[in-house]
C-alpha cells in the first residue's frame, strides 16, 4: 500500500474512533452531572461543560499549530491522543462538577487529534488526490458521530456512565497506538524558528486568501450551530412528543451524517477535478436553500427526508475549506494555518448555539431556519470573492 493511502486508512480509523469516543460520552454529560449529585443549576453546569472545551480549544489551537510546523503533525496527533486517553480515564473517577469542568478545560487546551490528522492527510497526499482524501476524513467524523451515541448509550445502560468514559479512553489509546506504528509523515518541511501566536496571526493576515477561508469556516460553523439547541423543540412542533424529542432529534441528525458518508467522497473527487472553490460554493448554496426549504415541511417524515438531501450537499463544505487551507498556504505554515482554522471553527461552534437559543427565545424556533439559511447564502457570497487560483501563501521563519 502506498504511504499516503496507508496514512489515510489509519488516520480514518483514528478519527472515527476519536469522534465516536467524543460523541459516546459528551451528550450524556447532563445525565452524568445528576449521577455525581448535581441537582441544582444543572442546566448552567451543562452549558459550562459544553462551551468550556470549545473556548479552551479556540485559545490553544494556534499554539499547537505552531509546534506542528516545528516538529511535525504526527507528534501532535500522538500528544493529543494520549491527552484524550488520560482525560477520559480521569473523568470516570470524578466526584464533583469542578473536577469535571477542569478536565473539560484540559481537553480543550491540549487535544486536537482530528485537526492534526486532517492536516497530516492534507499535506502528505498527492495533489490530485487531496480532495478525495479530505472528504474521506470527513466521513470518518460523520460515522463516529453516528455510532458514538449508540455505543455510549449501550455501555451506560449495561454498565454506567463511568464505564462509558473509561471505554472512550481505551479506544482513543488504541487509535493512538495505530498512529505511532503505521502513520508516516513524509512531506514535512520544519519551520526554521518557532513563532508565537501573534506572529502566526500577523503572517496569516498577509495572506488574503487564508483570511477569507478562516472567515468562511467561522461563519459556516456559526450558521449551522445555531440550529443545534432548537432542533428538538422544532421536532416537538412537527408533532413529536416531548419524551421522544431527543431520540427523534438524534435520528434526524444521523440522517445528515449518513448522507455525508455516502456523498462526501464523490464531492472530494469532483473537487480534485474542478477545484475546491466551486465545490464550496455548491455546498453553501444548496446548504442555504436546503435549510430554508425545511420550513416548508410540517410533518416529521418530509422534514427528515429533506435533512438527508441537505446533508448530501452540505457535506461538501468543510472538506473544501480544508482543501483551500492547503492550497492557500506554504508547506512550512500549514500547521499554524490548520490551527487557526480550528480556532475559527471553535469560535463559530461556541457562539452559534448561544445565538440560536437567544433568537428562538425572542422570536420563534422557525426564525432560526431563516437566519441559518440566509447566513449560509451570505457566506457563499464571501466565498465567491476567493481567487480561483490560490495564493502561494506565506513562509514564516
């Protein structure tokens, strides 16, 4: 097997396991709070636990990207894998919410397995296969997000939430061992000097294409995350019971993930032929229109089918953005570029649910679909400004 194919295969498995381990425990954090005796301000604690890792990750991602440019992406993946292993194992033994919050902050500050894997695949794959490889990596996280809650729920039901956390840690440990043994980073040009976060930001701002891509990542993440806190409420409006809302919401989300698994590789191959910008524009256009079209369906089955169709187009967006990061930067800056891209993603992921919850409280659940659809179309307008031929990028010393 060619080295790039073996890297893709192993890192696909690693990203799948990491994504599954995350989604098999994080959705159950509110229930875990009750188990450790938190019966007052539970919603506040739950919100803090969810947002703290996003906030910490947004702060630390550029730093790890800088180290990746000095020492390689593979060491950063291994570091992040072992951090997740220890965090999940220690979480199985927490006794109060303060310990849980400290571990979530540690996870956000020190992890980064999947961004590191994407960066390594993007920089160690032949130019004509980058789109396909990045799209395949997106299917790994989509598959993990589907399988994780099912596995976590099963372990929690048969054993306990603590056993689910410990199991997640063991799975990530095994994924990290696979990376150590079989991933080989060939195309690595180390940066001559270590740069600070401020240096990385200054260098990035001199690359107009990269700044546009980072903005697109943040706005896209913000747009789609506005729906997260209100989807169960919307499903109740469509006729589902309050008791079944969580299950139905999970099924609806999984439909988008399933369509992503099916269609993302096809978008990747198309990007290799026609370019990442055109694929990005198509994904944002039909993602925005598909979000608006969901308002036309007033029963759960039609809405679910449209979510599947929406996922088939929107799955093109994030792999295309990752491809544009590769195309718009020089080899010795790509670790920092992916770190900054992860920061943009985390900022959008942190602010989106807050905005969605606030807007639905002031207006209605329906308004969120209008806002998300329009934001995606406006983001497409920003994407139109990208130069068809990416800049060569900056070289940081």
